[in-house]
């Protein structure tokens, strides 16, 4: 993990997830999925996320859409982090990520590559890019919990 | 003679405010312009010397508020050269003006009537018309444009037909900056007995807009785009047409008599559109802002911006092949561009990177959400200029872009370096 202090490595992580976003295709038969579309009036970001939660486990998560470097890569990293986890584990990751974004204490081990976004607060107008996918998953988890 | 360096001294924000440790290079005036001290003082004067309501009180202080407030109608009249100050409706800004117009004109349109707009319109000159389609079944059509996305009077003529009842166009587009030949377009519109409503949000701050000379029926604009306060703008209309519009907001100040049997009587234009307590201080501030730019001279403003804009374009074209400029030939103030490899959604990274040099630009779709169909990119960087920008500002932009591109080439962190 020490290498994550190197800006060049962080940049590579972000660009890799931007150029080759993971879980980046929506499924057509989404009958088992909860889905949400998040778009923004003020910027270009417009993503749709689908998640299949079974027995509290995130069995699959997918996203697609048009989004900037930060929105795409932060969402891609999120999908890698939460797939296969329980919703409680995912919630802990989301909470820690939000803490990091808003400059509170957080556990960096839980966040892995997502710490690439630790400095987003330097340009606060980009916080919404770094959180759009994370907010989408939060809303889907809330939806799942409500339906239970 | 206009001296930009002297003029800059009158803007407090340009004298001491830093961004990211640099002097502010403000290139987002298309979104809103900075405010000169005299406008700020005028607003504060209202609050500290006569902050009463208008049209209400029987005491001298209230009279002063009335006078200052109504005086602005005369200033606007002179500014846009209309026939009568009663052709000036105060609104909250361009968006509100267009909505007042769309609601007010609804009863004059019927199913199948065509409202002709363009694909470069701002959302506020699109959505009110889309809603009329939903409400009463009018049709929306788009004017034809040439391969450079320009609208010539010839193409406009080709787009016109007897079904068109209303033409709604931005005089200057907020992204591409083309200045339409509105005089000719208005003439053609009237040949077809149609009405022309001009969105002047970007033109009124930059060029002399003479509604009589151009013969336009309606004009909308916002004060904040030429250095006035936010929350105040104007809907101009030729009086007879204006008075035919139905008022949307009903309430105090716009009625003459109300009876228990639910009969009510309303005032004539412009007052019938001005229900409720208005943005008094903003209105008074708008008057000051108009006087300020008229004193400088609209032609001086336009010439100055043309000059510095050309300087930046010449340098970009000669020194930075990596930059794509979407509107080099237009004279309007916005400069829309992308750095190759950063088109579309990545243009935001260029915006964030420029911010680290103290340069304020806007990125994205600029509320012109139909435009990507035209220019083939969903997002662009927009550097929009105003009378206080200098040649040095333009150099600062070009040099920063060169720096960013060079770092990108060396793979040294490029446009994301602020984040790392
Ligand atoms: C061409 C154009 N029309 C309308 C508007 C809306 O103006 P306002 O936000 O002041 O209502 C703008 C502002 O960005 C504009 O540039």
C-alpha cells in the first residue's frame, strides 16, 4: 500500500479506471436488479447504476453513462470494492469514503484504490464528481433495505 | 478613450482577491459578470439610506425609493432605445422574462402553430417553449444552420413558413458566440406576420442593442451579466403586444380593484406583470450598472473584447495545435475550446487544472444542451470575457494551457495534478 503515496501511481490508477472502467456495461434483463440514474444539471455526469443484491450480498453491480474522469474512475473503483460484499460491509466502505472526501477520519485500508480521491476537497466543485456513483449505490442500498 | 487598466481599478474583486494563490483571472463573465464598486455602493445606499417598499408609503423616504426605482425604467429605455418606459417590465432575469413571455403569449397561440428556435439556445429559451407544446400542442421547429453552425438570414428565410407564429433566438449564443443579423431576421419574421422574441442575455452586455432599429418585438436580458446585481432583469415588449400578454403572477401592486364577488381588475403593462415586492435594491443597482457601461460605451466594450479575443486565438492557433477552438471566427465573447484528448466529459479536468493557475473558466454544456448534436462534443471549456479582461489575462490563459499540455506530454501528472 505504500506505493499509494506516489502521485504518479495514483494518476495511473485513476486513468486506468477511466480508460477501462470495470463493470461498465448495463445488463438488459434487469429484473433482478435495482437501478438508478443519476444525472447532473450543472455538469455532464449522467450515470446509470444497477445492482443485484441477494440475501444482503452484492452479487453484481454495473454502471454506464457519460461521466468525467473523476466520476467514472471513482465509480469504477467503487464497483471493484463492493462486489461480493454484504451491504453492511459496503456501507462501511461508503461511510469511510465520504469521511475521507469531507476531510474527517477514515480507515484507508478499507478504501484501497479509492484513496486516490483523498484530495478532491482542494477543488470542492469536483466533490460531486467523486461522489456521484457512491451516492447512487447508497440510494440503491437504501431502496433494498426499505423493500425488505 | 477606454483604458482597461483604469477600469479594472473599479472592480474590488480584481484588486486583492486571490484564487489558488494567484491573482484572479476571471473568464466566466458569460455566467455572470463582476460588479464595479459604483453598483455595490448604489445597492448599499438603498439599504442604508431609504430601504422602504415601493408604491406604498405616504412619507418622503418611501417617495425616494419610488423615484429611484422608477427612474431605472427611463435608464433602460434610453439603453435599448425603446419608445416608452412602460415597455420595460422588471423581471428576475432572462429566464424569468422568457417564462413571463411564454405564459403570457399562450392565449395568442393555438395547436399546430410553430415556434421556431435554434439548437444553440440556452435551456431557458428552450424549456418554456417545450412546455407550451405539452400544454397547447404548438410545434417546435429548429432553424437551419450552415456547416459552421451559423445562422444566416438566407438560411433563416428557408426555415420560415406561414405556420411559424413566433421566433425565439439568442442574439449572441452563450457558447458559440455568433452574433445574429437580428435586423434582417426580424424583417423576414415580420414579412410572415410572425413575432420575434430575442434572448439578449449575452448581447445586451456586449453590443448596442437598439430595439427600434432592429425592430424586435420582445427582448429579454439579465442585469448580472453586465455587472448589475443578480435577481433583476428586463422583458421589453412593443407596448401593444406587451399589454396583450396575460400576467402569471397575481397579487399586490398589479391590481386596481378587487370585489367580494371575485371580480378583479388589473393594471396595464408593465405593472400588471410586477406583482409583489420586487428586488428593489437590485433594480436600482441595475440602473447604475447600465450607466456605468454606457459611460464606457458599448462600441468600446465590443472593440476591446474583439481585440483581446483575437490575440488569444492567434496565439492558440500558432502555438498550440493541441487546442481545438470551436468558434474562432465569431466575434462574441465566449471562446469555446477543448484540449485534444480532453474532449467531452474530460474537459472538466482542464477547467480544474486552469483553476490552479488562478483562471476561472466554465466547462460542460453551458446550459445549451441541444448543442452537442451540433459541435459533436458533449463538453467544452468556455472562456468568456468582459470589459475588464486584458491582453495579459489572455496570455495567462494561453501560457497555462501550454504548461498543462507540456506536462501532459511528459506524463508528469497533467490536468489531474491538483488532485494528486
Ligand atoms: C443566452 C442565454 N440565455 C439565457 C440565460 C439565462 O440567464 P439568467 O440565468 O440570468 O436567467 C443565459 C445565462 O447563462 C444565457 O447565456
